[in-house]
């Protein structure tokens, strides 16, 4: 076998799905961590204005931006999810 250079030794990583999709047989539902969303919204009235946010509840967070509950996005509402 030929050695390949790099900062991560071969065979040292494991790929697995993120969020709720992956679970070990030994894990219970209460030990799962929630999936987080990173999102970009763009102002409908000021298209040059964009906002990047992160949330565990995207269905709740977008209406909060529309309602003006975020001081960073209130003056550029309404928003569209990109």
C-alpha cells in the first residue's frame, strides 16, 4: 500500500449522515442532538441586503424575521429564503 501525505492519517475518519438520520443501536432518542440549519434570507424590498443565520427551528425562525423580532433584520423586511 502506498502512503499518501496529508494531515489526517488514512482510515482515521468515518463518514455518517448528520442530524436525526443517523443513530447507533445503543443510542436512545433522548441522546440525539437536534439538527441545525444555516440559512440565507434576502430582503424583498432591498435585494442587496442579505442575512445569514443559524437555527434549530427554521419554520419558527423565518416568521420571526417577517414579524420584525430581530433587530438586525426588522428594517429590511419582508424576507425571502434563499
